[in-house]
């Protein structure tokens, strides 16, 4: 398989400016299929801007964004958004719709004549995000914050997209629920192999979840690598400061981090080993 066909999302010399303020500057990045990319950096560094360019909620001032090898400028925006899962902080469910109606919203648009297919999709993703089927008739106001966030993730995944965009999705829940949701999204990624781009302000969350971590500051890439590389070999002073506290908080040495079950590096290494086994290497 060629290198190009393994690329899920690509940014080519992308710049985004609002008047005299440049949010992203000459941004180049390739995200491999099946990657769990976490994006972290200071407030206003361009991480959410980069994310929203993928589904055309924000258009670049210059440069190109490609999804599945197609320039997003050449794809109808509504069609594009229906093919990409999108989950944000607080889940933002439709309050007047039941859980079932929320989760089935996009599948119903795509499969108007195949109700059975939509019902199967809803049931499948409710199971995957860890919600009981008897919750389908409830309304968002009847759910806890963690349950609402799970429904939001199920809704984002219900059309079985190849890519899931997540913008600070766990920022509005308590720490215990946040930890549970982190475990759930890591499991979903492991089981489904979907490409995930996940924006967070929390370096600990970025290192725990990401198979690769992108560190941004002032619209420029500071480092792009595995969690182990970010911790063990910070590329700039900014990255060094960002990870200093996290390094002290981790009981494992930098060399052993990739063996940690909570680290994306461990999942990345396991995936590489599995690929090698499949090829008989």
C-alpha cells in the first residue's frame, strides 16, 4: 500500500488569519489512518482552528486541507460533515429529542428508507459507549453529565465515520467521570480503529490518550511525536515546560512509559506488533 493511501488527514501549508492576527502559520501535518492524535497547547494556539478546518467549520486563509485524499474545498460542506463524527464539550444534545432520536439523527438523514439499518447502528453504538438500551427513551435532561457525553459520542459515531473530531469533549464533567470517559474512548479507538483528532488543554490527557501528540504554540508546531518521545525528548523549551509537571507526576521512567497501559504509546506499539504478526514478520 502506498504512503498516500495511509493518510487520513493532511494539511498543506495552511495559514489562518483574522485580520492582522494569525492563528495558524504555514501549518503542515499528515495524520495516518487509525491514529489517535491528541492536540495540546496554550490557549489561542490554533488547536481548535486546525480541528474545525477538517469539517469546514473554519476555512483556511491559504493552503489546503485534505480528507481521504480529497481537498475539502471540493466537497459539499454538508456532505463532508455528515461523513465525519464531531463531539464537543458538553455533548450539545438536542434537548427536545430522546436519546434514540439524538443518536439516530445523522443515520436517518443518510438512510431515510432503511429504518432497520439505523436501529442496528443505534443499538451497536449504545453498547459500544457503555449505555443500556433502556435509556433510549430518556431525554437529555434526565441524564447525568457523563451519560450525556456518552450519548454525544454515540451520536458522533452512529453513521460509522472514518474520522472522529473531538474538541475538549470531557472538559465539562467531574474528574472521576472524565477518567471513565477517557478509558471508554481509548477502548473505542482500540476496537474500532477509527482515526481520532482530539483537542485538549490537559497535557496529561493528551499523553494518556494519544498514539501521537501534537504540541502547538502561537500557531506553530512545537513537536509531533509519540507520548514517550514528548516526555523523554522535549523538542523546545515550550514543550519542556508543558511536560515538566507531568513527568514528575508519572511513576514510570521515560524509557518505560511505552509499557504503561494508560499511555497511547503502548497502544501504538501493540498495533505495530499486531501489524507485523499479520504480515508474518
